């Protein structure tokens, strides 16, 4: 059975999907309350922090990062329960169309993204004097352990939700692979609309998130599993948390470098990113011999 058709097995009527999505949203909301409980109990401020920057200033960068990862732990548990108990499916079917998870694919994708981003960072550091080395062992060490332990849970959870649960569910309803990939990719992009960088750069940056969502859907479809997308997503977010940060992006951490350049991402940058995604797609295609790139309706 193909990965994208994973929802064929089990009980997948509309009521179960509505219940499943509701439970996922509820799990995320419950997980999000831990941050506000922590602020209420352990911090006594004269003014209530409203923006993400104000909250980070109050609780600290590492503590904030750890607390915002908690919702994804609960969503991960919810997805496991929904898949196995509500839909009566194997959890493996949400991840891959293979008999077992191909961890070599995850490692390869992860390594490619780390090498690529390291190369691009080297170019940025050389040409941009606003990128400054800010390494502080006392701050970076706890950041490293928090990031390595929790960020892969966050990224894998998002892959399970969008490239697994939602994309497979859309394929089941629409009977169309391309529609399932495009709609799940658009949904992935739109959930990032609340990220702080959107407010400072502009809503056009949503095109980047949607493009990444579609790219991850495509490689999951053609590779018959989300191992490559899991590796890509984990590497991308870990790199953003550990290697280079800003004072306006979603991951504001004590990374090795900080970019003090005024926030700006123009269409030229987005086009450049799209070219890189296209090159990555054909790298994976050649590496794993995908063959024809046509879409089948069923």
C-alpha cells in the first residue's frame, strides 16, 4: 500500500476525523497553558506580557523554548491515540508505506540540510557584518540539550499531523493525490501565520511556509514515506535554534550567531529558497530513484 493511501485501512469516517482534529486542537491548547501557568505562579510582573518578546524577556530564552515545546508532546500523544484507538490503524502507516521506518533516510536528509545551511551561513557571515558571534557556554549548553531533546518531537509531530494525518485524510476524501499534497501544504503554511516574523516582515513570507509544506508533501509522496521530510524539518529547526538567531523570529535563542540585520525577506529571497527546494527535490529523486514524476489520481 502506498504511503499516501494509509487512511484506506481502519475506520476513517468523517465523524472520526472531526473528533480527531478536535482532540488535537484541545491537546495543543492544554499544552500551551503550561507557559501561562508558569508565568502566573513563578513570575510577578506589574504588567502582563503580551508579545512573544516580552514573554521571553520575562521567563528567559531557554525556559521559553522548553515551555513552547510542551504542546507538541501532548499532540504527539493525541495523534498516537487517535490513529490506533479512534481509527484502528497502525501508527506506522502514519509515517511510512514501508514495513519499518527507514532511519537511514532520516539521517541522510538531516545531514544534507545541515551541510547546506552551514554552507549558506558561512557565506552570510563572511559578507554580512551584522551577523555576530555570541557564544556563551553557560547559556548555550542548556539550549543544546533542550533543543536536541524537544525540537525533533515538535518537528516530527508537525510531519505526522500534516504529511500523515491530514494529507492521508485529504487523499481519502478527494481521491486525488495532488489535491491532498497542495491543500495540506497550504494548511501547513497558514498555521505559521501567527509567527512573530510574519508581523515584522509581512504576510508575503507565508509563501515560503506554504512552499516548504508542499515540498515536504511531494517528497513524502514520491518517496512513499515521510522519513525525508522528518529529517529535513528537524535539521531546519535545530539549525535555527542552535546556529543563528534574531530578535524577531520564532526561535529567539542563545544560538552561536545572532543576525542584527533589520528584518527583511524580499521576493528575491523567496525565489532563491524555491530554487534550493527544487534542487533538493531532484537530489532526493536521483538518490532514491523515484522514476516518473507523474501524479496518479487514485
